[in-house]
């Protein structure tokens, strides 16, 4: 089991300030990588790992995330009329393969508080926590990182955490993880 140690942040700040002015009016999860919002890649990672039920905990100024995953029938009709099949498949894509639910976090009280909002949805079942602004890449496209984590969980029946090493001067931005590695390098 791996535990996350809390640490005090010197400057408490509103999420997304590193990407200002772009995040002044849109969530950082909606910032595009080429032509696709970051959150789309996160949902695709989950879907490609076999996860079909997704709960997103969102807060103030995050309505664009919710709207991104709802169907837009007017746009779909327009694309069909113009025979733009590729574009139509692109916007229908992921939303047709997973069930996405939303819950609103009443106050921004950190990641732990956001996770607590999922309790009624997941109950005592195992779950995957993915951050909407964090991209992961695998050397093996047929085995996304989340699938690898699920495989480790199924093998050991224990909590699994994926971490990335950061230089000491950046640790205060991300936190510290301690524990025993059960399968380093996976």
C-alpha cells in the first residue's frame, strides 16, 4: 500500500494559474493538445483501459467539460447534411463508448475532498483516480498505463499508485509519495 503524505503549500492558489491568461475563462482540462481538449485524452485513456463508467467531479467554471461530453444534435445534423463523416465520428466517438456522470464539488477544498464526492458513486468498489489535466503515455499502445495499473491491482489486490519522479525543487508543487514499490517500472 502506498500512502500520500500531505505537505503545506506556501502559496495557496486557484487551479490553472500556470496557464493564464488562457485559463481565465476556460478550464485547463479544456486546453487543446493539437485539436483535442486534454480531458478528451484522459477519457480515452480510461476507455482504452476497459473503463466504461466514468464520474467527473467538477466545480465552478468547469461547465465546458460537461458540455464537451454531451451530444450536440444540431452540430451532428449539420455534419450529416454536409457528409462530413470523419468529423461526425470524431465528435460522437468516446461519448458513445462510455457512460459519463458529473457531480459538482461545492467548494474547492483539494483533491481529497473531490474524491470524497465520488463515494456515493463507487461505494466500496475499487476505482481509478485520474486527473483531468494529466496526460499519460505508454511505450506499448496496446496497454495504456491505466490498463497496466489495473493489471497490477488485479494481481496483488492492493492499492496501486503511478508516480513520476520530480526534482526536489518541484516536490512542493506535487506532494510526496512513500511506500514500497511492488512492480517498479510498470
